[in-house]
C-alpha cells in the first residue's frame, strides 16, 4: 500500500503529465516548420513533451523513494508556514517580474524576481542569491534578447 505522501506525488506528476500532453496536442495542430525556420507550434510542442517527461521523472523518483532526508521526515499533511512563505515569495516574485519587465527592463525585473523568490528559502545567503540573479539576468539577455531577438530592453522601458 502506498503512503499518503507517495500518492500525492503520483497525483501531482499525473496532473503535470496531463497538462504537458494537452499542450503538445494543441501545439501539434500548428505548423512545426524546421529547425532553421521554426513554425509557431515547434516550441510549444517541445515544451509539452518536456513537461510530460518531467512528470514521468517525478513518478520514477517518487517510486524509487529517493527523497531528501528532510522530506522523508516531514510527515505533516497540512503545509507548514515555511512552505506557504516559499509559495508566496515565488508568486510575488513572478508578479513583480511581470509588472517590471516592460517598465524597468529585463535585467532589473529578473534581479527582482530572483531576490524576491529567494525570500522563500529557510536560510538566505544574500551574496549567492545576488550572484545567481546577475547570472540569470545575463543568460536571459543572451538567450531571449540577443538569441530569440525578443522586443525587450535590457534596461529601461521598451521602445
């Protein structure tokens, strides 16, 4: 018989897999194009397949029982204050990013996102968190602004 926690992990993985499959099925109806000239359905199809794969990986990991020691010791059914704070911090960070990216630019919005999301950690290491924010900002500029040529400004409002 599966434990309640394992059942919840399986349910979460199944929901993730269904979501990924739905994204992939919808994206399959759009033109795929080629790798040199991708169509509008190529990236959503790839992401949908990746989400399904991640759901399978979560199920396998849960089944093998390779969890962190702190997760194995945590038997509370009701989320604790730490989990609520973590979800709130990430949610507030995402909202702040959405509100700032067009007004302040990609780099400041990403730094705010990482710093606010980091508040959900039990022990915050500010220097590491700031270094991560800088690295993610630089990678985001390279990938999204330079690579994908998205109409975003690194600093300042979008023109």
